[in-house]
């Protein structure tokens, strides 16, 4: 917003001074600006524009600011630098200006008296004329090495003209030369370098000239360097220096000849690489920096680690790959297996990489993809996280027909966890239409063990098991998974006809949103109230769970500064469906029901669970018999509706504290 404000101010000046050009506008706007207290030139420039004052100003200073450049360390041969400051009087009477110079270092302390000098303490400017003074900067003083900034203030009655000034008395600094060298041993401009300070907040990206050389001057300290070079074949050579100590003039070559290949051998001859990601996470004083290279072919990457290693807890490098069996067109569709591999290295980068993979080192995950309808795809991604990494590797997508099955092998280094995301897609246009998104987060696995998982199984219902619905003081935040599957994978529909969530207090609507699972309401009345939370969806692009409606009721009041989980329940029907989400027809249906409350919520013991069943899309309903099972679950018994191909469900739960939930799912699962 600075630009339009300055343009507007200049336009107002142009109305008053039609003959002025850009230098006059700049001079008067800077000279008349109001300087903010306790702010350096580097923080505020000349100050805050004062348009009213600028319009009446008739004295201009030129140049608008004074820069004395940089005096290179160690300052033994520094010489004074003089600049001329000229004042023009546009008025019809002579003006006498009194001059004062103030300056300070970056720590806010006044600059030594010898740092700057004015040649005169006042000047008289004739009408229509000009007068000049000399401002001299002398960095050969006993003040600290630092940036110094200030202002020359010229006053004549109510007229005040400020001219900002600055000089850099360079801190201890040295020249750094980075040479980018290609695999042929010659300098190349096909590369770049990322350079970070390990001592302060500084980062830069450097691009070499035609000779491959970058020269810069930096303060003494420790740096982290990540350099890359490319060649004509499309290969990337990455050289990482975890610690670059700059305490003298230094050369740091980025030499492609020092990078080594990345090689992997898998147990299956038909396995092909889908994606390679190799990168690092470097802890810095102001946070963390990360970078990675992606490639579809191992031969496209060479890597190397140079110089001294960092401490083990200050740097983590990783190699992440996904392998499978591609179709002739190169797409990984219905690959019978995938290898999801992730290994880390602490303290330094990889100097090449060579791994022989063995199945016994991995976890085996047999995965089934249930279908809402024929023709949909499951897009499967796996994200590995190493201990202490704070970030996940990027997972390539493998597509699977629904219904379908695959076996995924996962790395199992100590502390490694895996997250998965499985999208349901209708591939009818472009990249397809995302209908449902299911996720599972940060699960550990053990080497040599076989696991089983299923995605997209009926019945889809809103779920509270992930938490996130809370009240803090008088703010209520609602976060429920609107379309979790039968196995508890968090889920959301991305293509809905309509959806809403509404919150009522004592019967009055206090908040709503078009998302069926998220809502935030502030300034809720502090006193204890009765709340009703309604979530609904219509999903005509799907054949199952085409309409969902859930209503929660609970009591709540001001919680002060404490965050309190809302007492929300969910009823999760778990029919024994196959991968077409259908159940074999039996005269008597037996339907397991799980009941789940939000983690951390204070709820009462379950008092009642009910279920109603419809075989005609919700036109008529029949009450089921619900009994409690020995393991605190429930089972519902009902006569299977004659001729029904789809079963719809309505359930309720009430606890002894008065919290309730009512759920309705039209076309919940199939009968075959």
C-alpha cells in the first residue's frame, strides 16, 4: 500500500506545482516527512509522508538522501568521505536555515562525535537561489563496527527539511568466492547456490556468471552452502557443505566431479522407480531450512557432502523413493506392489548413496480399496517421517482401480512413521474429479510384520475421533471429520451438491458455514447454555452415503483460559461389507455398532443407543433391536428389508450427562 499512497501524495503536489518534475516531488516528500522517534533510517527511510506540510514547503534539499557507502573492515586505512548537500529556495524571500546533524548506530546509541561533520551550522539562501554545505563521514573512529544512520535537519521557522544519511562501517568481513565447475572440469553458469548463515538471519540465492564464479563479501561467521550444477544430459550435481567457516578470504568450489551416484537394488526385478526425493533439513538460529531434489531416474542425480560435518542434532538428510510396476505408458496404475523407502543421515549430506533393499527390513501392508461404484480410482500416496525431522517426504501417487488390492512395503527405521492419503477420483475429465479424501497420520510399523488395511469401506459417517472441537473462553471451534470410513480414516468430500454446519444456543442460530465439518464462533454468551450442532451433506455424484445428517446436543459455558473438548459422540456402523461395499443377503441382518466420543471430552456413560433401518431410500423406517456386547460395543438386529438393494440407517445415542447425537445416512451400504 506504500506505492498508491506516495502516488496520491505526488498527484496532490502536482496540482499545486504544475511545473515540477520527479526530482522535486521526491525531494519535497522526503524532506517534509515526519521522522518517527526511535526508528533508524533503515527502518523508516525519511519518515512518514506529511502531505499538508509538503504542499506548503518552499525549500528543497538535494540529494534527497546521503549515502556514504561501505568502509571495508579492518578500517586501518579508512579515509573521510564528503558529500555536498544543496538547498534550493523556491520562495520570494531569502531563507536562513539552521542545521543540525544527529546519528546513531544500529543498537540505538549515539554515533561518536567524529563520525559525521557539517561544514556549517547555518546557511542563508536567497530567493530563487541555492546554498550548499558539506557533510563528511569519517569511519576511523573508536565506535563499534556497525551501520550508522541519521538525519541532517534544516529549520527556518515552521519549515523543517530532513535529509536521511547512512554509512556502513563494515563489521569483520571476508571475501567468499564460489566457483561452479561442471563434470568436464570447466566453469559453468548452469547452476546456483543457496547460502545460509548459521549465526544470524541471512539467506541468499546466488547465480554464477558465464565463468561459473560468484564473489561476495560476508561478515565473519559460520554458513551453510547448498550448491548445484547441471549438465547437458539433464543431470543435477548437488554439493552440500554443512559448515562453512568464514574467518579469512575463502574459496568454496561447487565441483560436479566431487558428486557421486545414487544407486539402489530392489528384491524384485520388475520394480521401477516412480520418484526419487533426496534432501535435507538444516537447523538454523532463526528456524530450519530445507531443500530437496526430485527425479524420476536415479541416474539424473549425483550428490556429495563437503567439508566439516554439523552436529548430529543440527542436520538431517534423507533419501525417499517409491517403486512399483508401471504400465507400458509409464503410468503406475494397479501396480501389484509398491516399495516406499526412506532412510536418513545425521550431521551431513550424502556422498553418493548405495542401498540393497531386503523385504525382511520392511513392513508389509496388504491394502484393499473398497468401491463406492464401478469406474472410480483410488489415488494412493505414502508420506514417511523420520524421527526429529518435522517434515514428511513427498509421496508419489499410484492409482488403483476400485475395487482393488495392493501390497505396500514400508521402511521401518527406529522412530519412522508413515502417513497415507487415499483419494477417490472419478476419471471423467482432465486429471479427474476428487470425490472423497481419506487420510491416516503418523503410524509406526515394525520390520518383518504383515499389516492389513482397508480404505473407503461403508458406512461413511461424521466422526469425532480425531478431536479438534473445543471451547476456549467464549470461542467455540468445531472440527469433525464429515466422511470418515468404517475403519476410522479421516475423510472429507470434495464434490458435494450442498453442505452446511450450524450452531444454535438455546434455540438461536449463532454460527454457520458451508463446510460440513468446520466452524468457528466467537463471543458466545458466557453463561451455561444448551447447544445444538447440525451438519448435513448431499452427494449426488456418489452412490453410497448420498445424504448425511448429524445433530449433536450438549451443554457448555465459559471456560476461562482453558481449552475444553466438546462432549461430542459418534455412532459408527460397521457392516461386514466386501470391496463393493455390499453384504450378502440374509433374512436377519446383524450390524455391529461402535460408539466413539471425542478424545479428552468429559462425557457421561452411554444410556441408550437406537437404530432405525430403511430399504426404500428413507421413505419408511423400521426399528432395530440394539444390544450391548461384552467389549462395550453394540450390535443391531433387524429383518433385512425384502427386495432392498441399499440399506439406509438412522441412529441415536444419549449419555447420562444429557449429551446426544442423531445420525442419518441414506444409502449407507449395499445388499447383494
